[in-house]
C-alpha cells in the first residue's frame, strides 16, 4: 500500500491561495491608501501616480475648505458692517435670506404677498437688517457665492479622493 505524502511548506496555504491573499490585501491597502497595494505588489510607477493623486486631492480639499471658511467670515463681517445684523444665533438660512432682501421689512412684506404661511422674522432688533445700498447687498451676495463655490470644490476634491481609491482598488 502506497502512502500519500504531502510536502508541508511554512504555512498551510499553497501558492495559489497565497496569491489570492496578497491580491486581497493589496486591494484593501489600495482602498485605505491608494498606491499602497501597488507598492506592496511591486508596481512602483503606478503607486507613485496614485500617491500623487491622493496628495493632490487632499491638498485641494484643505485649500478649498480654508477658502470657504475665510469667505464665510468675510461675508458675516460684511453683513454686520453694511446691513447692521446681529450675528448671535443666526443660521445659514438667515444669511441666505440677506442675499435677496434689502431689509427684514421687505422680506416680511413680500413674503406675506407670496406665501402667507411662510415664517417671518419678528419685529425685534435681534432680527433687523437694512442694507446701505443694493450695491452693498450685491457685494455680499458675491462673497457668499464665493464661499459656496469653495465648498462645492472641496466636495469635488473628496469625490476625487474616492474615485482615486476605486481606481486603485480596481487596478
């Protein structure tokens, strides 16, 4: 009776299983940090491109978030100076409203004509504003739009980082 012999390697996997584990690990690393899986598999050129793409995406994200916050500060300060707002307890909806109405009275009066059920700002100095001119309101709107544009670009940068991960994992 012939006995079957089996050669035992240093672990319980054969070569095919080890390759599957390495590819799975490389994909996981690529999802965590694009390029890391390629580097592990010995593809330095692709790893460099993916590392660079990741660095660019996160640098752009940081830059655009910084610009967004600077522009927010700018338009809030501008609204205090040129419309006389009290910033205490104001949300983004309040700041958005300032882009379209010269004063609280205009907002409330036009709102009653358009939609009687709409919320109004109370007759309270905390909610008052009066733009010194339409040009000042237009300048404020431009500053606010710049902040919103920077926020959108930051979101696109995050999308680029996600796309970089997907491309790295697929490759």
